C-alpha cells in the first residue's frame, strides 16, 4: 500500500478517535464525524488498491504550498543540471503530480533519463561501474540542490532507494550505501556550485516548463557567460 494512503488512513483513524472523545463536549452528533471519517478511509483504501495511491498523491500535491513547489523545482533542477554535465541524456521532466499522471509516471515523476545504459547487456563490467557511479551522483543531486538552497532536504527518499539498488547491482554490501550517498552528494554539490549561474537560469526555465532542448541550451549559454 502507498505510504501516502497509509498516512491518510492513519489520520482517519485518529480523527474518528478524536471525534468520539470530543463529540459530547462540543455537542456534535457522533454520526457526522464518524461518517466523514469512514468516507475518508474508504476513499483512501480504494485509491491505494485500485489506483496505487495516485489519487491521494494528486490531492496532496494540489494542496501543497508555494514553498513546497519551489523545493520541487530546485530539487529537480539539481538532477537535470548534474545529469547534463555528467553526459547522461535527459528525456523529460515533470514538476507536479498532475504532470506526472498525464505522462503515465508514478508519484511526482521528476526528471527522466536515458536509462538503457544501465542494462547489463549494454556495457562491459568496468563501463557499467562508471555509468552507475554517474547515475548515483545524479540521483543525489536533488538532495544536494535542496541542501545548498534551504540548508536541508525534504525530498530524496526514492533517490536514496535507487542508490541502494545500484550498490546492490554492483555486488557491494548494503552497508556501503551511506558512504556512497555522502560521496555522491558531495560530488553533486560541487558541480551545482561550480555552475551556479546555469543552475539559477535552469530553475527559471523549468518554472516556465521550457523543453528539455531549451533547458540544455540555457545551461550551455550560462556556462559561457
């Protein structure tokens, strides 16, 4: 079950419990909060099993404030910029749950890459390791970007999971994940700071939903300034 749906169900249970305790004090009919909470529980459960939590994700994203949206853009711009400088092809990006839904992507979507290079048949073992190293740095770039701008990162759970899977694919123990995460975050941090003008220009372009080609052109333009 999707975590967002689980959270919604947990809130529903809490709401029902609270209504039972406070209903008599506030002179509220027990039927009103009970039916409301039951409806939320049914919708959350149905959405989780029928639509894999997409409905809840769309709702929560629609209710998100401006600060959250700014974080999402800066997070994804970090992925985009670092992928560009590490030579990883970028195929698209989404910045809201609705944009991701329209493109058939899970969750909020984010930046999508040419990932066929990660196919075991595409590269020799040595090249595969180097490619995974670059992808690990790209996955940590969103966290690095948020940390530079805000001092901490709220997003990045899925990015960390991808890195752990990459470590496993290399045949390394999962205990190395934290070390690799810190190392790749530092690398991404350095790339973003070295190309700060390009990063800021990219954020502005992505806010306007510029195409991938336009975003790449903007990055290159600001590198030359």
